[in-house]
């Protein structure tokens, strides 16, 4: 749910807040491919179709669209459920590349033994 701290002077959510949600969704999806550190190395253009308003619920749906040796490409679709009506509207989408890295930031095959433990 979006909160007042997330809004600009017009009562809509900062684009950076949505970009952060996209980044987090991409990480969650990438993490399913291996227990490693995952970093975002690329994100395609993000075009906002509808504003997100104060109180809206933001949902991000991430799917893997490509698997490499050290990276995965993740598609993230973002929707907002309107606080006032319950209507769901598309907000934006992004395709991003996540890379698994070791403790020194060097890319590693994500099929390798986990580098992160509990």
C-alpha cells in the first residue's frame, strides 16, 4: 500500500518508488535460481502508463524470460489497485538483467553451490 512518504506534491507516487519495487521483484525472482547475491546490471526503458495514487495497492509480477550462465532476464509487470474503487490498472513494465555475484562482486554461475546461507 502506498503511503504519504511515497508521494510527490501532486499526490501521486514518485517514479523512483515504483522503480525500487521493480528492482525488488526482480531480485525475488532471480533468487529462485540460486542462493547468491544478485545485482541488477540492466533495465530497459520504463514508461509509466497510469499514475499510482496515495493509498493504492501496488502489485509486481515477475517472470523469468531468459536464463544464462551467470544471469537471468526477468520481466516485471506492475499494476495498481485503486484505493477508492478497487479497479486494477496497468502502471508499467520492465525487463531487467540480474547477475549472480560472489562476495567480491564478480559474476559466478548461479548453478554453483549457494554463496548465501541463513
